[in-house]
């Protein structure tokens, strides 16, 4: 009985380590290939894991062995879909025939095919993940038991083998699903945090870190002309105080949509914080930059901002401060500060206007 525990522990170690490697490879493959090719490679990797688990078969101590080859098949059904799981099944079947063609190998083929059908049906019909896994493994084990009785490897039914197989496969399957859920959630959180590191979660625009990165790249390229437009919602505090911050967020998202709609192919649109946004514009003249800013200002002024679940609309205005290198700003490192000064002048001189920085006296 010690060999069973040792073999099961070894299989779990191999399974867990393989799942970490598998998940990393699948993630890299998904980023490099289309979904179809990704599914093919994922299914092939699942089949390879099945072969590895067959290699580390568990000796039951009663002149027979068991393995966990069915677990990769179940995992590909749950996490990758029918195409990947079909490829996994084919790889496992071919590898079994390579060991030898006899009644046992044919029985194994039937077992894999029926298990695939059970797994696929349960994954579609049973919504709860853990209930689905337990039902999958139980029905698959029932098929294994039936085939063991119908196609015995010895003259008598090996009940110890069956008990060991039920125990090992269910425990191994539950551990495998737990590990895959953990890895999938970790990968999702990693991608989410990676995205939020450079994206504003409320509006989907670039955040200030992305803006700084794009601005630094532009400075290194030494573009002949770079304009910065900083815009701010006029009296936005009153919107939050009157209607609440959730409705204020609706306004911010609508403004972000307008800015995206007005975005040029090389423009970098960012939310720099609160109700302040910025647009980094490459290769434009002063007049072109002003026309763009004035167009955005008019669109915002004439737009309806729907809040309160569609029961109320607001009109808002924006103030815009701008400067352009190397026209109104000679030192590129001062570009943002000068645009900010121009924004302050637009606010101070009445709001709802575009001001260009011009030395000590920003011009509207």
C-alpha cells in the first residue's frame, strides 16, 4: 500500500509542476497565435501531459497499474474547449497504441472516447464547476469500472484496483482543477494589474504613467513639433456634489468617449487624474492644434451627458490649455507646465475656452 501513496504523491508533483509549465506555455502561445492554432497547440500539450502521467503509472501492489491520463483530458475540456480536448484524446490514444495493440489498449480507447463525451456533456450542462468535476470523474470512473469487468486483465475482477483508481482519480482531478483555477485567476489578476499600470480603469484611456512614457519617447525622438492639450471639466465639483460621484463617473466616461472619437492616429489621449485629461499631438502646426482643441470644446459644449439611468441630461463645458514645441514653448521639458499654465488662464478668464501659452501671457 505504501507504493500507492508514493506513486500518487509522485503523480501529484508531476501533475502540478506540469500544469505550471503548461499554463505558462499556453499563455505565451495565445499571445503569439490565433485561437485556432492556440487550441491545437494547447491540445497537443494536454496530450503530452497525459503521456507523462502514463509514464509515471502508479503500482497498486496487486500486479496492476493505474494512471491519471484522463485528468488532462478533463482539464482541456474545462479550460480550452472541444478542439483542444479532441486533440488531447487523439494524442493519448495514439500513445497507448504505441505501447501495444490488444484488448486492453482497445478498452483504453473506448474509455478515453467515452470519458471525452462525458466530460463535454457535463461541462455544458452543469454550471457549478466543482459539481461538474465530481460528476465527470464519477461517470468516467463508472465507465472504467464497467470496462474492467467486461475486459478483465486477469481471470478475476480486481476490486482493489478499482477502489484505488476511484480514490486516486477523484483526488487527483480535484487537485488539478484547484491548481488550474488558481493559475487562471492569478493570470487574470496579473493581466489586469498590468493593464491598470498603464490604463485608467474608469475611462479606458491611458493613465498618467502612459502619458509620461509617451512624452519621454517623443522627447527622445526630438520631433519637430509636439503639442500638449490639457483639458479640464468646468465646475465638475458641482456635478459630484449635486448628483453624486457615480454620476460624475458617467460624465467622465462620456467625455473620454468624445476624446477617443476625436483622437488622431498618432495622438495619445490620457486621463491625468480627476477631471483632467490630456492629449499629446505629434507633427502638427499651431493652427491645426488649435482647431482640434476648439472642435473638441464645441462637441462637448453641444453634447448631452445622460445620467441617472437615462432620466436626466447635463450640459458641461471644458477649458483647454495648450502649447506647442518649438513654437510657443522653446524648451521641450517645459511643455506640460506651459500647457498647465494656459489651462489656468482659460479657467481664470471665464472657462469654456481654449488658451494657448505665449510667454507670460497665454493667448486664447
